[in-house]
C-alpha cells in the first residue's frame, strides 16, 4: 500500500519587526496567535505560531522575526507562495478588507479557481482562494469569511520534475495535472492539501526577511514519523535525527530542487503547556531554556503595539 502524507503541517517564514508581524496576521488576516516562544536553535529570536483556534495541523503559519536581518529574495529552492483557504463566496469580502488596510491586491485564476494575490508587510507572497470549508476558526473576522487554514503552497524548485517525483512517488500525493507552468499535487487532508510546483526557471532564492524558511508535512504520530525517516533515507535523501520542538517532533531534509522539507508530528499540539483559551498569551520556553528566561526576555522586542 502506497504511503501517503496527510498534507501540509506548517509553513515557517522569516520576517522583520515582530509588532508588524503580529498586527498583520492577527488584525488583518484574523488568525490566532497560538504560541509565543523562541527559535530553539537561536533563543534570541521569537518563534511565533498563528493558526486556527487550536493551531491545528494544516493551519499553522510560523515566523522567525529578525529585525536586523537582510532582505531575502524569493527564488528557486523556496516556497514561492503560501495559499490560505477561505469559505466559498468570500473573496469579494477579502478584496475589500485588504484594500481597506492599504494592501495591494491582484485577482487571477489558476486551475479553474479564483485567487487574490498580495504581500504581507515584509514582502512574503500570500494568496487567498475559496474552498468549500466551514470550520470554527475563532477568528476576529466574521465566521462566514474567516481563513480556514492552508489551501496549499506554490513551490519554486531548481529541479521541478525531481520535486514532483518526491511528492508523488515518495510522499504519496496524487498528481492532479498540469496547467501552464504549474504541476499540481493533492493529498487527502481537509486543509493544506494542495501543492503546486512552478516549472518556470527562476534565479536561486536568497534566504532573508520576506522569504519562507521551510515547509513541513504531516506525520500522524512518532511511529509514523520514524517510518517516514526510513522511507526518505531509502530514496537517497538525508533526513536529520528527530528533533523535539515541544509542540511536535520534527525531521528535516533538503530535497533535490533545493527546498528544505520537514516532517512534523500532529501531536502533542499547543495545549501541552497552555489551556486552550490562553494560547499565545505567555512566552513559553523549553525546559532547558528556563534557566535563561530573564536574559532571553530582556533580549526580545515587544510583540504588541501597546507594550
């Protein structure tokens, strides 16, 4: 039986000022800040997680805000665009809302679907498209229009057909066809189930603010993650050891088109150290960083305009 990923778990990007980051994703897009922690590999930097009411896999957009970092350039070896799903019939609402917030919006079509294309304050490429979903998102946006999670992502690959082979033959996504320069792959998940690969040649991307750091795909638990680790290695990739990120476990590998892929477990989730109604309110640190809390808190910028 063909092994299949359920779809996208989360997407992690690099941005600039944390206040601007929080204001945009909280107040403009209406996502919930479900966890405020730090980059475990760079504790002087926040790791901010946004998603639905629980931070469900397939809804989680995460950020490393690096105020002093150089501007990146989106290109091959990177996620080009993060695509959010909104309920059917809501694009007109979003076009008006984004325009009212001073966000430049472009409307276009792909695979017989309508999209709104725009950028966040730090240049990250985003899109909205309609999907027949009706999930409780706990958004500040009216429920009939609220973002439901990811629709998917668009990848820029330095070797698009090898990336396509990985998604289909190794990760078990279904090939849904080609339209123009795009190859589409789909999973069976409710959200985060579409990946489009652009076959257009573009210069190599440069990591920095306004670019995506990595894209993560789902494993249902620790046991399945180990199966993925073995399967990926058997196909000639070099996955890392399992890393405990507190809210999920992660393995990483660089695919042949240059993108950094992650396989992340669905559990334990974001309520492991905060109650559901309190998610994102306090700075949470892993146990091994707690002795450095005072130093870490002093080095971090405020995330809210009122702070």
